[in-house]
């Protein structure tokens, strides 16, 4: 989870490989209307995000194996909506400085999410709170190191690797 440009897709793919799981890019689950809105430089509203979050929760809930979905999940209410469908979800929060995020967004041509929406995402972002199963990771580290650290942390949550077989991770 995290704002655009934090490396959710890159770290998510690496984490899935590290854990022997399945990766889904949440960007591909957005309704076309949301993508068009973001392409036009318009921030999504809670109402825009609700159907997307429902799909993410459904995907996590239905998966019989380790599943990692790259998803912004910026607010606690969004994470709560995901957890309503997939109660055992764990959140890997990728976070970095505004300057690093902006640099990454400007170096990412062709993505539907313009750098101009970074401020609105940062304003919307609510870090993980008490009682939420998750951990913050600094994106200043190399993505492979973040994925390795996240995998190690997830293993500490589980009794053994078998316990991770049905893990649901955003």
C-alpha cells in the first residue's frame, strides 16, 4: 500500500516471488471510469474508490494461495473495506519523501497517474494505525531489499512457511 510512485508494483512482484505467491496489480482492477478520471488529472473520491476496493477485497478473499495486491489503500476506511472481505489481510506500507516520490513519478512516462496528483494522495494518506496488521517500509532502500525485509517480517508473523500459504497482502 502507499501513494503512487512508492513502488507497490515492483516490490509486490518481488515479494510474490520471494514468498512463492501470486501478484495482482491493483491498477488493472480499476474501472475504466477511474482510470479516465486520473488520466485527466482528477483525484478519485471515496465513491470512486469503493467499487475498486470491493474488487480488491473479493480477489484477496477468493485466493487459496499467497496473494499480493498492489493497492494504494490510503485511508483506514479503505483498508477496513478490504478487511471486511478478507479479514486476515496484512498491509505492507511503502513510504518515502515527497521529493523521492515526485522524482519517481516524473520518470514514469505513460502511466495513467500523473505526478500532479501526488499532493492529493499524500493529503489523503492515513498511515497504518493501532490494531491494523501491517508494517511501514522506507522506499529509499532498493526494492529487492524491501521485499526481502517484508518477507522476513511476514515469516515472523507466521509459525512457519505453511502458515503463509493463504496470506493476503496489500
